[in-house]
C-alpha cells in the first residue's frame, strides 16, 4: 500500500511517518484526505444526507462539479478529465454521466482502481470568479481507472462549508 503524497513529490511507503504537513489536522480531515474509498459515501455519512453532483462550467475536456447536499450544495469542488492511456469512449461515457464519478463507475459493474493519491494545501479554486480566492483549502488528487480502459484524473477541493463539519 502506498500512502498519499504530502509534499507533491514522492509517495510514502507503508510504515513511513505521516508528514509534518498533517500534524495537528483534525482526524476527520485526515480521513477525507487519505481515504481510499468513496468520497460520495463518506460525505453522505458525515453530513447525514444524500450527495448530489451539480455540474458547473469547466475547461474543454474537463468536467467540474460541486458535490454537496440539498442543504449544503457546495462542500467539494471536483474536477475530472481524461488521464493519459485510457480508452477514449469508455472514459468519455463516465465523464458524461451526470452522477458522481465513483457512482458512474460502480453502476457499470467494473471495479475501480485508484492510483497516485496525493494531497496538498492550495489557495482558492480554478473557477472564475473564485469566491474562495486566497483562502487556504485542502485538495486531493488521484487517477481512477478500471480494467475496461476508462482512466480519469480527479482533483477534489474541500471547500470551507465542508471544513466546518470536519473541525
């Protein structure tokens, strides 16, 4: 098992110390950053409501969504795009699905493989205008693929409304 990147450079092998970057973070934030499971399920469990994906404008070839609930519509901003080496038609089919990416994979009955999980702090989001510009936010990124050839690069930015639940 490989632990998430903390410095954007090298994965941490099992047994390595957790980087100082994570010292002092609330336990729920650590779980959200480093988990190797479904963000949608963990959000639903944490917030206590079904998660919905609201698609927002993105760059060409990119799918951007806000993940949230009816009461808290902007908990996570996710950006997904085709990763190198994937089958175009299978990947595009999943990217075009209006549901969360993980749900779209699962509904097709193909097990998902998560690779290159990393996390970091960032300032703001890539949307314009950015209401969170200058605010320190946490982000995780990874590649999600399956044996059928779909391969998607995903970035998930945890927004201040989610942070209120995690601290």
